[in-house]
C-alpha cells in the first residue's frame, strides 16, 4: 500500500506525536470522605429537619446492600414514634397530563400556607437498560429552591413492589423530619397506582380534556381508586372542552358504588400552567380530609394499610429468599434450558424447582 507521506519530496517534514492530553479528572483533587453516621446521628439529623441527613437516610433505604438495610431499618424504627402526623397525597395521571407542573403549583400553594412539603416522585426505569432520567425535579422549578421542601425522585428499577415499599419507608423518615404534607407522584401506568394508593390518604387523578376519546380516561380501576379528579389545562380555547370532560367524569362517577370513605369524589377543572382555580382543588382536598377524620375512616384506612404492608413485606422477603438462593439459581438455569429444549413443560419444571425449595426448608 502506497503511503504518500513517505515520498522523497516530504523528506524534510517531521510529524510530531502531538501534545499529551491532560486527564479528564483533576489528579490533585482529593475526594472528601463523608463521615460515617451512626443510627443515632441519622435519627438526630432527621429530627432536626436536616435534609442532607434525610437524603442520606433515604439512600440507605434504597440500597440493596444488606449492611445498609440493617441500619436503615433501625433508623426507621427509632423514627416511628414521630410519624403519622402528615397528609399523604398520591398524584397520578397519564404522561403529559402535567403532573410535575401541577405539583410545582400545588406545592407553592401548600408552602404559602406555612406547611413543610416532601415530594417523592417515582420515575419509570427502562426495562432494557434499567436506567432512569429522574428529571421530574427540573419541572418543579420554584419548589426545588424552597427551604421547606424536600424533593426526592426514585427509580422504579423494574420492581414496583420494591420501590413502593422504599417509598413508604421514605414517607416515615420525611414525617419524622417534620414534613406535614407529602406528595407521592406515580409513574402513571397501571400497577404503580395500586401500590401508591395503599400508602396515601388521598389519591388525586389528573386528567386532560380534548385528547380525543374521553372514554379513554374513564378506566374503572383507576377511577374507583381516585378520591378526587382534576381536569388540567382548562385555559384559552380549551375551557369548554375541559368543562365538558368534567361533566362526563361526574356522570361516570355516579355509576360507581360509593367509595368506602363515604365521600363521593369531586371533579374540578384548573390550569397548572396559568395557575387558575388552584384554590378550588385545595378546597376539595380539605373537604375530603374533614369528612374522613370526622367519620374515623382516616385512622381506619391507615390501620388497614399497615396490615397490607406487613403482608407485602412478607411476600417480598419470601421471593428474595427464593431467588437469591445459589442452589435455586443453578437449578433454575438447568430447568430453563430443559423448557427451551422442549423436554419439559414450564409447569412441570416450575413444580420441580418449588419441590426442591420446599424440601430444603424441611
């Protein structure tokens, strides 16, 4: 192969190897080691409302390392006496319904009333790459800089049950830190709603009007969970459509049985972007809390939720014990191959694995 740079006419030229590139990370940078906090340090920091310590405690809760889990459970147990004194509000809606913008506006309304607010946003993780963008905070521009606000996005990481339990434990820590209003924003797709519904006192469904088939928004499962429905983007030339959608949702709600709370969900229109009718949304939520506290349903619902989460935790621990057993892992690989080769049906293979597991427990 001919290389023109080797020609005689270029004999006087010399090609330098170039300047050595500096390292991308400062070699003189000394990484600061965070001091290791004890359980009492965590509890003390949380009780003082120190959001840095609170954030570190939430990281422990979310960690899969066994040692971290032990510390996290101790911290949660010591914080329990200082919890239960907040309003827990779940907020859901289809992607694009304006959840984050609405939370920004609702949150400012709450802050201006003198409350402390924690926002726990469950961000969907990619099934393929397991990554999350965790970008909700960027759409809560004003809330993010408020001193009385703690915003924590958490990746769902494929395990809705796992993230829901961790979110529930984070609620406990936030309450102990003095946050009296807690928003839990959900992924907005099916299964996560059920998990969040089981950890909040009030479930707010954000809907849109003028998106085509209004019946698409009237899904029985999610409608029966909602304690209140708000139609967003009721502004400009969308006002009539929003009011029509509100009327359709009210009619649909009358077809469902009365919720266990005894409070018929209300429907309110508002505009998150232009901050219109925010007071009406909050008045609706206040009416609900006044009603359920006067009837005793508020306390009863929390008791039932405690029972639900006890069972969920048992289920999760059993699954973890099964799937993290090295012998089960090896047997699963063998059985999966026999199923793929068509030598066994999936049901027989599953029975074999379970029988092996039960025999181990004896």
